[in-house]
C-alpha cells in the first residue's frame, strides 16, 4: 500500500486485505462496517459484505469528531425507525396500538 493513491470512494481492494478490523460487529450475520487505519493517520471504512466496493476515507480529525459526537448522543436519531417503515411486527403505529 506504500505507493497507492488513496482517495475517497476508491475500490477498497486497492488498500489490501491486511489491517481491516470489525470494531462494531455484532449478531448481524457478519454484515458490518470494517475500518483500517492508514499509514498517514487517515481511516478507511468499507462494508464487510462488499470488500471490493468503495472505501470511504476520513481524516483523523473527522473520525475523532464523529466518535466524540456519537458518544455525546448526537447520532442517536439514527437509532429510531421512521414511522412508515414496516417490520415483521408491523409499522411503528401498529405496534404502539397493539
């Protein structure tokens, strides 16, 4: 990876196969975000189910601010389901009515 031009959206496979980690993996059948710390301090993210797909490249500062914000609850809105989303248990309105 020494002479690879690293850019946002590049094919993740161009970053190599070594060094990817799954820090947020859970009981989701292996579908998760994988991360790799690059030699220059930037961080690459990719979808584990598409390891040859695009890599998102973030600076150390961007990742730092994202993690701090997530810890402070700034991303908690992402954990709620939209009202119109239907699950096997029905819509959110249907579940509340039950």
